[in-house]
């Protein structure tokens, strides 16, 4: 009896500890998927507790606040069952049945498969520290605050159904498509939105998918194969380095993309990053505004900077304030200091991002806990609207960039919009 008991204990112990190990592995996988989904970027307030909600987000109807998704039973999602959790992510319906605003990217998360949903749920219930913090009501007044119209919105715009592998495409392409369209919700910024705030395409079957969009005063670039404003001149390796490190020979991350790199893509493994690059590189050119592919022209550079002082106020500002970092030749010192020559963001017709980054600089890119050494400074206190318009007009004309001028009126609009938000 005594002797039989011991091995039985050992067996039981072995069984429960493998069960624990399996649970731990599930929670760890869930944590990784939560990184891929960048839940923390929206569900945390500046300087607030991670995932406890409270971040203000602007919608066309007014400001709303993200909710507490820690497992606290009273103020968070601790009482959500797995089915309710999946319904919130896939259909935008909360536990009590109210519809969520599509600022929560459920049209993208609808594509998350059942295994991944299970792992995410395990992580949110067992891997996240509960925080007691009450949710804040949206600043939207009656009657616009009624949520039932969202049910109609869902009927028209929500594409239900998890991601299905596409025949004829390899494993990497399908993995990349799954991550980009689903958890990564890249289209929530990079796809233009229609009048009902819907993304004008949720996958590559739409020619507007990932052709660039303006959200929160940042223009998220065209990610199709377009050769000037898109990724046509980037290799898969260029895209991968950008997602992993926030910079490559062509451009650096700034604006709202910085937080995507800080909180999400830098944590993804090389296989997943390579798959995302593979998928993006397969998107045919779309958007942009035609014209020949950009080619660097050093002659154009020389002409622009040898006789600036007398005639060109933009070149004067550039020489005084920008040149020591971005270079006489506009090539910066990539990947540390962004090049401006041929940079897709500079060539983009919509200059919002350029104006915003020059006025306000950018939040630090933080890689493995270390902030970038020379972040783009903030010029709002130093340069007036006309000077910023002039320097950006200069940059958009120099080094063969050949992109339309920037108007002082657009700079003052951006100054007002972003100062209100500070
Ligand atoms: C782009 C911003 C954004 C991202 C990214 C995001 N959420 Fe949300 N989420 C929201 C907003 C906004 C709401 C509240 C919407 C409302 O009040 O109608 C919300 C609500 C929710 C709710 C409903 C909670 C409740 O209060 O009952 C859950 C659950 C949720 N999100 C989970 C997640 C998970 C898990 C992720 C990552 C996979 C995620 N969210 C990523 C913006 C976001
Ligand atoms: C919160 C908004 C937002 C989300 C979500 C987002 N991006 Fe971006 N992204 C931007 C903005 C704004 C830019 C332009 C500034 C820059 O180049 O960093 C950008 C730039 C980029 C660039 C560089 C393009 C260029 O021409 O310089 C790549 C590549 C990119 N994003 C890929 C992605 C991928 C892949 C995802 C999804 C995993 C994603 N982004 C999600 C806002 C976003
Ligand atoms: C201290 C060095 C420094 C100076 C000075 C500087 N920049 Fe930058 N700039 C950067 C860095 C670094 C980035 C990349 C984003 C980041 O990491 O902050 C950048 C990014 C940019 C971008 C976006 C391009 C991209 O893809 O990242 C534009 C446009 C820009 N700078 C314009 C200017 C203008 C105009 C001036 C002068 C008024 C200027 N910069 C002065 C360092 C500098």
C-alpha cells in the first residue's frame, strides 16, 4: 500500500505539472499574440497602468475612452467567458450586449482563428495583472450616443469569418496575410476610410486596401507596391528591418507608427516578420499619383543648396535647422537619421505627416528598452507657419523629389489641431 502510493503520487505530480506547463505555454503564446494585436497601445492611458484602459480616442461622433481589459472582475473583463471574449473581438459586442465603437478594430480581429482566440483568452485571464479602474463614459451626447445604429453598421461593414488560407499562396504569404489583416490591424491606419468611418477594404481583393490613410493627424503611408509613395522600391528585407527596428535605408518610423514598433512589431519573431514582409511585397501598386519611379539626382541637390540664401527661404531654414542631421545630400545617416531624398513619406501628396513631425517632433522609438539617440526635434516653438511651409516645400522639391509645395495655411491648421490635443 505504502509502496504503491509513492509511484501514484509521482504520476499525479507529473500529470499536474505537465498540465501546468501546457497552461503556461498557452499563456505565453497568448501574450505573444497580444503583442501582435497591440492591445496595450490602445488599452492603456499615457502613464496609466497597462491594459487598464482610459486612453482617449477621437471618433467622428466625439471622444471615447478605451476600457479596462485586465481580469479585474468588477471594472475589467474578469467575468467574461471565452465565448463573450471572442464575441467582443470578432463582432464588437461587449458582455452586457452593447455594441462597441469600431475604434476597437474588431473588423480586423474578426479574422483571428479559434486556437489563437483561446490562447489570447488564457493570457487575459491568467497572464495579466488585474487592475481596479472604472471605465469612463464616452463624451458623446444624446442622441448620437445611442449604440443601436452600430448594429446596422455591422450588418453593412462587418465581414464575419476567420481568415481562410488562400489556395495557390505559400505558407509565409498566408501567415503574413493573417497577421496583417487580422491581429496586426494594419489597415485601421493604412487603409483610407469612407464616410461611415469604415475601412474601404479589408484585404487585397480591394484596390484601396493599404493605400494610405489619415488618422489622428498622421498620414499612414501607402504599403502597396506603388514605386514612389508606397513600398515599390523596398525589398522584403527592407520592410522586415523597418518593422523590427523602426528604420532602414529609406525611412524611419515616426508619428503613430512609433508606438506600433515600440509595443508590437519589434517583439515578433523573425519568421512572422518575414511573412508580413512577403505579404506586403505581394500587393500590386495602387494609389499614388503616377509619374516615373524616383531616382536620386545629386545634380538637383547641388543646384538647390549652392545658392539658397538670397532666394530660397526654405533652403535657408533647411541649412540652419535641418541639414546637420538630414545631410546636404538629403540622405541623412540611415538608419539612425532618416533620409529625406526619395523617402515615400516625403513624396506623398498628403503632407500632414511631414507638417506634424516638423511641428511636434516624434515620441521616442524605444528598441529593447533603449530610446533612439537623436529623435526628430520639435520646431513648433522655433519656426512660424510660413517657415515650416517653406522648408517642407524646399525638401519636397530638392534631390529630385518633385512633389507639390506645402501651404502655410495647412501648417496653421495642423498647429491648431495638434496643440489642442497636447
Ligand atoms: C485601435 C485601438 C484598439 C486596439 C488596438 C484594441 N482595442 Fe479593444 N477596444 C478599443 C476601444 C475604443 C474599446 C471601447 C469601445 C467602446 O466603448 O465602444 C475597446 C473595447 C474592448 C473590449 C470590450 C471591453 C469591455 O469594456 O467590455 C475588449 C474585450 C477589448 N477591447 C479587447 C481587446 C484586445 C484583446 C485587443 C488586442 C488583441 C484590443 N482590444 C485592441 C480600442 C482598441
Ligand atoms: C496607429 C496607426 C498605425 C498602425 C496600426 C500601423 N501603422 Fe504603419 N505607419 C503609420 C504611420 C503614421 C506611418 C508613416 C510614418 C512612418 O513612416 O513611420 C506608417 C509607416 C509604416 C511603414 C513605412 C512606410 C514608409 O513608406 O515609410 C511601414 C512598412 C508600416 N507602417 C507597416 C505597418 C504594418 C505592417 C502595420 C501592422 C502591423 C502597421 N504599419 C500598422 C501608422 C500606423
Ligand atoms: C537632431 C537631428 C534632427 C534634426 C536637426 C532634424 N531632424 Fe528631421 N528627423 C530626425 C530623425 C531621427 C527622424 C526619424 C524619426 C525619429 O526617429 O525621430 C527625422 C524625421 C524627419 C521627417 C520624416 C521622415 C521619415 O521618414 O522619418 C521629416 C519630414 C523631417 N525629419 C524633417 C525635418 C526638418 C524639416 C528639419 C528642420 C526644420 C529636421 N527634420 C531637423 C532627426 C532630425
